[in-house]
């Protein structure tokens, strides 16, 4: 059972339905991929954390965003992201044009691996 944050529940409940539903779907998909994740707000964004922050999501006036919290990760997925607007660490999407599940899974797996490496390096120090 995922550990859901009441603060994130409230954040989502305050959104219009066309933003709320796709973010709730993303939230639960992320919990399937990171079953032991903790939900927190980090930098004022709903964030899933497993030792370190893994990914975040948010609603904005004209789009939704999925943040991979790594400024270089998305550059490896230019073909998959060609039809999306992106920033250095976020993918903008809408209810009508969601991020493909396979891409979400690949990005989450990569973020988890990066965080595992970072945590191992901290332990070695």
C-alpha cells in the first residue's frame, strides 16, 4: 500500500478535473514503479522520495509537468520526447497527450539507479 501524503491529496483535490485525473494516474503509476516511495513536498512540488528525491509532478495553467530532477537525463530521450515540450529536467504534458508509460518507467528506473549510486558514494565516505 503506497504511503500517500494528505498534503498531496489536498493539492490534487484543488485542481480542475482535467489536471487532477492525469496527475492522479501519474501518481499511482509512480507508486507502482516505486512501491516503497514516500510522498513529500520538495521545492513546493509533489515529490516521490526513496532515500533521495526521485521525481516530482505539478500542474500549471496550460500544462502538467513531470520532473526527473536531473538536468541531463532528458537529453538521452530526444526521439521519445520530440512531440513534447521540455525543459532541462521536466516534460510538459496534458490529459489529451500523456507521457507514454514506457517512457515514465525508463526515466524512473534511471533516476532510481542514479540515486542508488549517490547513496552508495555517501556511505563510502
